[in-house]
């Protein structure tokens, strides 16, 4: 059986934004703060609220986006190749509705993909557009502990989830990062244990999976969430189902990217 259903966005529409600030948080994480009058049209849902992000390609004079939120992809395909924007999926890292601002954290390495490259060069006033897609996280109110597993690309999602959980929730988060300086502090329930794993020279995801295999999990594990590199997400689900006897419908997993291949929206 498939995992829990996604939680739909509230009245999704294209939200036009402009860059307000761009800062390097740590060796591999850059935070871009965006804002604009249309931000108030987006409903904060917390957890791992994600969106399609439309960015101007390098060399394009202006940003062109589809007109209809419900049929955006056929419209995108119909656009002239020279006008097509980059489209990638990201998670809200911070939302300040009162000031009309939101934060996006980008993972930036030596060979950046289109989204990271955009973040590294985006200057104040640069335009972008997002389309809210809602939540992947959905524990359906299941009783028991919560487990979260991911790499640095899933850090905004796991942090957002931890900041949205009720204070009485118990559980564990395993987060793999490439460098210890990429570790972030964020709010979480008192009984949620966050385990930071430094990857070192290992393949992306392997260190987190090794930690997971040796982890003592509660007998009443109620729900699991895994995101990041594709084999990390699928490996987490496979381990929980085959080795821990967990029901598939209690697991949400999503591959944000695949080692050695560019992500394609």
C-alpha cells in the first residue's frame, strides 16, 4: 500500500516575490529571504510546506512563468525554450506573514545545480515566483513515536516539522550533513532526539542509513518520514518495512535528488 496522502495547499496561486536578502549560513547552505505584496496570499501550513519555485535562467532578461496554477506544466512545455524558467521544488524554511517574508535554504556545493546557482548569484530585487503545493508530512494523528531521516537537502523540511509538532510528541530525527559546520539549531519538542551525522567521505545517505540500522526505535513507532537523496529515502522505507515490520501506509518518503543526476521537475 502507498503511504499517507499529501496535504493539499490552500487556494494555490502564483506568488510573485523579490529577493530581499541573501546570506551564506554555513559552508554549504545559503539562505535567500524573499518578500512582496503577494506573500500574504499564501497560507502558512507549517511542517514541510513545499512549493514549485520558478527562477530566471542566467542570460534571460526577464522571468516568464505560466498563467494558470492548475495547468502550469503544459503551458511550460508550450513556452519557447529561450523563455522557459528553471523550476525546482523547495521547502519553506521560515515564514513571517506579518512582514510578508519567507526564507528558502539552498544546499550549495562546488558543482551547483540550477537552483543553487541561482541562489549564489541572486541579488536584491531579483524576481522569482512560487506555487504552493502543500505538505508531504501527514502522520494522520497516528499514536506512537515519530521518526525522521534525511540529509542536508531535507534539513528545512525536518526543521519545519519539528517546529510544528505538538510539545508532547516523542521521536527521533537522523540528519546527515556533509560538514559539521552545516548543523543548525531549531526548536523541537523536548522528547524529540536530533542526531546529526557527518558524512565524511561516504556516499551521500550511507552514513544516515548506517545510523538508522543501529538505532533503537520505540516498539510503538507510529509514523516515519524520510527525504533527501533518492537511495536514502527508499533505503529508509525498505529498512523500516523489511527489517522493522512497519506498515507502508505509516511511512512518507520522497527523493529530492539523485546522486550523479540533475533533478528534473
